[in-house]
């Protein structure tokens, strides 16, 4: 038994027993606790959604709050709104709504496995990849799509407003004729 009497550093401690090595996961949880505020404090909502990796940057979190895409307990909030344990945070981001309940309040960004432990995810499942229509693939060398081609691709993708007919052009000659009449 080569591991007997070896401590965390890998050196023999002389006792003949094996000391449990700290798991990387336990160290990450300890780091998350250290990143959190002291008891009873709260954290800004933009900082929290960034810390638990719901958005990529804190400025994106602040922009989502300013745009009305973040709700805490059903109310739209500003970026400086405080988040407490037990709050429900709803975030609309990248075409999907995330619904999470705060389990732990942290200030600093942590790794993804630890971040998942800071909230309970009650989000609806994302749509399957098959449901999303693939973008139109054009043959190499065909050039840029015409307006007609673009409208057909949008119609296939289901883009809203793609089925509306184009606006009719104004008759330029009629406009010029009226203009001449006003100058006489």
C-alpha cells in the first residue's frame, strides 16, 4: 500500500494512515463560499447572474436588466437590485428564458460546476436542434443573394414579416408633374 502515511502534499507523514486528499470539487465549493458576501448581505443582480454564468459578461447582465429582460420575484429590476437566497430570477437571453431560484449568493465568478450549485434551474427545456431551421446554404461562387432570394430564405426560416409584400414604388413622373405645377 503505497498510499499509506501520505498526506495531501504527497509526502509521508509517518503515521501509517492515509489522509484523504481534498477533491477539486470541494476546493471549488470553498472558493465559492469565500466569493460570497458575509451572512445576511446581498449582491447586485447583474453581478450575480454573471457570477453564476447565466451571461458571459457583467456588462451584458447590466444591459439585460436595463432592457427589461431580468425579473426578480416577478418584477423588472435595475442592475443594482439586491438578490437574496430564495429569490426567483427570470432572464430572457439568446432567445430563451431561464428561470432560476437563488440557493447561494456569490460575488465573484466561479467555475461552471460550482456555479450550478448556486441556483436551482426551473427553466423550460431548450427547443430541440431539429426544430430550428438551418440557414440557407448557397453554392460557392453564386454571389450575393438578391432581394428575392433573401425573402425566400426568410420565408423558409419562418422570420416574422417575411410574408409581407414589398411596398409599391411611388410613380416618379406623377410626383414630378405635381412639382412642376406648383412652381408655375
